[in-house]
């Protein structure tokens, strides 16, 4: 199950979608304004449901934040003619759902986007394909060891958020023990040499964070 951010000014419709997602086991953060939605991104959401009626002048920075984090977006629109424009505007995994829609159609659209997002991760210029086991940076392939690939995947699943060394050990190595975090430090140093010296930030007394810039 995933953490989903809903940006929907209509409180009744927002409540309806939130209840549907909650009953399906997803975590939900509702937002009724762009400012609320931008604050919620710091909590590490996996995808966003966005009402396309939010004005471009208000939402363009928010969309850029979503694209930089490689988060999938489900646009909600009442105008079917707007679908192609929305898909072309968002450079990442997205889909468009025309309202009004039934509950099953909505949940299926969310699940499909989440499934796609699990296999392809995007953060800034980085693109990681889990199934094909390949990584590109600004369109150019990167040669990573198997362990570097797993470490990068763990960092990309929490973009712009600090990940502890212990958590990286569990997700990238499968270790449950503590006290061998030096292994993480060594591999981060090697990965930095391939991504660039500023790509992975050390978070004091915590771990590491993938920088999106």
C-alpha cells in the first residue's frame, strides 16, 4: 500500500476519494490548496491525485516539485478534451480520469499508476528501471554494481528525505543487525563518484539524502 496526496479544493469530493483510498489500505493526506500540498510533499508521498482545475499559475511550481521527485500523478478533469494536454505537460508517469467517475474506476487508475511507479523511479535527471535493472542520468546509461543499484533504489524511493544507515542496510542489503553501517558509508562514497559529488548528501547523525537538483 502507498501514501497518496490528494489536492482537491472541493472538500466533499476530496473526502470521498480519501475514504475510498483509506478503505483500500492506502495512507492519505488531503490538501485543499497548493500551499498545503507543497508542505505535504516533505512527508514522502508516493503519488498524487490532482484536480486539474487548480490554476496553472498556482500549480506550476507544485507540478515541477512532483516531476523532480518522479512521483506519478492522476489528474482529475471534467473536460475530456484536456486529457492530451495534461499528459503532454507532465513529464513523468501520469494518467487522466474524467469526472464524474465511479469508485472502481478511480481505484483501478490509482493502482495502475502505483504499479508502474514501483518499476520505474525518477528523481531529477536520474531514471531507474527496476525490472530492466538499469539506470540513466540525463539520458546517459550509468554502470553500477548490483549493490550500488540496490542502494540507489533505496534512496530514490524516499527522494529528498533523509534515510538512516540502518534503514539502508535493511532495504539494500537485507541486514537486520546494527553496528555494520560502515558498509553503507563505503558504498555511498563509490556511488557518489558515479553520480557526482553533490548527488548524495550526508545528514548529520542520521544517514543520507538523495539531492534532486
